[in-house]
C-alpha cells in the first residue's frame, strides 16, 4: 500500500455511488431536550452541540474567522428544513441515498478504526529517540567551507591559477573576475555546504582538496569553469532531537498503521476479481495489400546493399542523459 495515499483514503468522506445498495440501519439519534437546544423546527429540536460543531467547522474552513451566532443558527435551521423536506419526500429511502450513506459509514468506520488504533498504540518518546539515533544522528557527513571563481573559458581559469601561484589574492581575483553574482562580490564565498548540495564535478573537487588549498586544474560544470579554494571542513552536526521530533512522529505513525494493516491483510482471505494490468492489443500483421509500393531509382539498382537500422523505439532508444543539478 502506498503510505502517501493513506490519509486521502481514510480521512475523506466519499459520497460517490457504488454498486451496493443494501439498506443499512443506524442507531437512533440522541434525544435533544428543550434546555439543550438552540432552536426548534416543526417540533424538532436543534442541539447546542450541533451549533458548537458548526462553529468549529466554520472556524477551520475560514482559518479562524468567526461569524455572528444568528447566521450560524439560521444555517442549522435551513439544514433542518431541508432534512424534513427530504424525509417527507422519502428521499432517505432511495437507492442512491442508501448507497451514499453506506459509503459514508464505511469511511467513518475506517477512520474510527485508525483513530482507535493510534490511541491504543501511540508513538512513544523511546521510539522517537531510536528513530532519531538510527536515521538522523547516525549520519556522519562532512561540511565544507569554500570559495570559487567562475569564468567562461578554460583559458581564463588557467590564467587565474597562474596568478594565484604568483601570490595573487583569491578574494580580490574573485571580486574582479568571477561571474557568480553575489558570491563574486563577497570574494567568491560559498559558506558552509554539504557535498550533495553541489553538482558532482564541483563537489568531487572540493572533497579532494586539503584545507587551505585550491584546484590546480580548472573544474568544468554546466555553469562554466571554476577555480575552487577549500578553506575549512568539519563533521556535519545533526539537528537536535527536539528540532526534528515533529517530523519523525508522522513517519512512525504511518509505520505502526502499515504494520497493523499488513497484519489484517495477512489474516484475511482476499481474492482480487479483476485484472490489475491492461494488456495492449497486438499490432495487426503486415499484409501485401497494406504495404505501400516504394519507388526505386534505376541508377541505384547496382549499388551495394545498404545496412538498415531498425527504427528507434522505447526499447532501443538511448537512455536520456540527466543534467546535473545545481
């Protein structure tokens, strides 16, 4: 199961029709007393709890915006009028209504089961700490602090390397010659970064340098030619547990839910009754009648046979070359 789809499948109340139309029986709604009501419509009380629920619903949808109470009460009254009118017309007994109600019931039951499971099996601080230790703190990366000078041609880069060898100042040369915008104005300073944040030729060159050394050969990327100075390096410092705790929590919750679903699936007897892949119809074989005649120039009849190449297809086409990311 695709975990990313799980919230969409469970949280949404799907009211689309389906083939089932069996009539379902729901528990009777709780009786509302006059003292607990905000209005009465043809003898039917509307509860204060319904008003509170509507207020929460509106606040969520409008991002905290509030509406006058009389408008909310009027909304509940109009809903009750529609309910009574639909019931009088026996719309609640129609196949379409029963089907849609059954779908909503299934969605609510699915959501309730997940909520019940997570309440009984919450993610613990110990589980979060274990996940942090194995997936975050255990990553031992290296951060680099470097400067670079970017120019258009290899010849320009080689001249800069010669000037540096004669005692040239890297920062001044970057300010004067580099094409890399803001960094150029700051002596080519790139600050601290991980190797994965740079394109491969650049990051490989930085990793291969010693602190305080610059590249003796221009480094070419899709942006031009670079002369790179590696100033410092340090072990990557992982973010503290408190900073990533909220990011780890949903992942661990999904793991628990997936484990529960896997157990249910394993214990259940499931049979898929439809094909899950579509077979493409085979192409019709060529016939003499379907082949177009080809005109042949007389002068070429005596020419040596020419090797033919099969037309490019998805199977024999060369793989596309991905451009390196910056």
